[in-house]
């Protein structure tokens, strides 16, 4: 399984703050809105999406710890 052990704990040498690339498919209208936010706010699209995902996770899981499961499936 690589960086996650069978008991679902993470190997100690894994940097959880490392930035990873994620490809997403969005409707054109949403992409245009993200581009508009980029121009108006001066932040890049990646920062805006990262903030939106973090906000969603915080609200959806109400501060609960979300387990980190092994990667490998979509």
C-alpha cells in the first residue's frame, strides 16, 4: 500500500503538508467564475479551490477528524 500501513496509520516519513496535484472537470460557467475571482481578488485559481475545499470539509464534517485512507481508487 505504500505510504499507508495496513492498520490505516500513515508512515511517519510522509509529509501531509506536501502539495499534490488534482485534476478536476468543471462546467465552463464555474471555471469562468473562478477566473473572475482570480482577476478580482488577485489570488490564483488553485488557492481559491483549496480554500473552498477546506471550507467544505470543515462544514460537512463539523471539525470531525476525517480518516486518511489508502490512495488507489477514485
